[in-house]
């Protein structure tokens, strides 16, 4: 075999090796490309799915309108507190749910847009207010700090249930509740002085009649199962009782 023939044979072998090398590089590149596409595609799908799952809408105010373009509901911020307001077809407020200085509350309005019901929290305890047409509360029901008379005034003590009825001037006239777990019924005058108090003492009924200075003038109740009546002067000194002791 001549030298030229040997060179031609080596060139053909080298060309075959080059072709195999190029095919190998192409195969490796194809595999890498497919893997990259799969990896990027999976990441893109995860991103799309995450965005679809959130569906977050951010705004400072939302307004819901009816088919006539009239506002029927609003979700707004008032001094940093959120509020949801429901409006009737005459654009009068009928209900509102929101926070006021961080305290949650629900307000209901009548046909004239006047507040008639308020459900809120007072010092972390629930209270229900019922208002008359003049905007004055007439009934309060809630878990308040209890009932106790001090110098003729209704004073809060323990967190216990209480029901208070008010006159048209906002003065409490009747209060029913618990004091230290004992039921009480108190009748008050226009100055919020408790004139009549019905309660239990040592699990026996007791009725106290007080004057305008909150001095007990008469007592009627049971003492160890026996009825007892005591009359007292303005200084609280008993001057007559039955049975006598």
C-alpha cells in the first residue's frame, strides 16, 4: 500500500470519527435541551398555578352597584378602620359592619336611615343597644361589669350579665342583672337613684326601699325562713320592726 493510499485511509477514518463525535454532541445537546425545557416548563406551570390560586385584588374601596347603576354596598376605610355598608334602593344606609378604633360593631338602621340597633364590644365584652326613633338608646343588654349601688348610683363591678331600660332622656329606670352571681332587680328615679331593690340575701328574698339619698327606709324579707319587716329613719336607724328582736 502506497503512502497516498495510507493517507486517504486515515482521512476517511478521521472523518468517520468526527461524524460520530458530532452526532454524540448533538445527542447530548438534545438531551440537555429537553431537560431544560422540562425544568423551565415545570417552574412556569408552578408559577402560573400559584398566581391562579391567589387571585388577589387590592384596592382602597369597593362599590357594588345594581343594574341601574345605584350603589347598594360599599367596602371602605374610615380613619384606617374597615367598614362594610349596605344601602337600600333609596340610597339610605340599612346595615353597617366594621371596626371603630379597633372595636368591632354591627349597626342596623330603619327605613329613615336612623340607627336602631348596635351590637358591639365594650372592653372586650358584648353589648346590645336598642335605640328609639330620636336616636336615644332605650335598652342595653350585655356582659357588663355588673350592678352595684353606691351613693344611689348604679356602679359597675364584676363582668356579669345585665339588662337596663332607659327613659326618653337616657336615664336608667330599670336594671336587671347579677351582682357577684346573685340576681337583682333595681328601680330607679329620674336621677338614676335606686329606690327599690329586690335581691337575695343568703338565698332568701329581700326587698329594700330607699329614699332619694339612697338611705334604706324599709326592708322586707325572710330571715331564716321567717318574714321580717324593718322601718328605718333617714339616718338608717331602725325605729320599728316585726317580729321584734
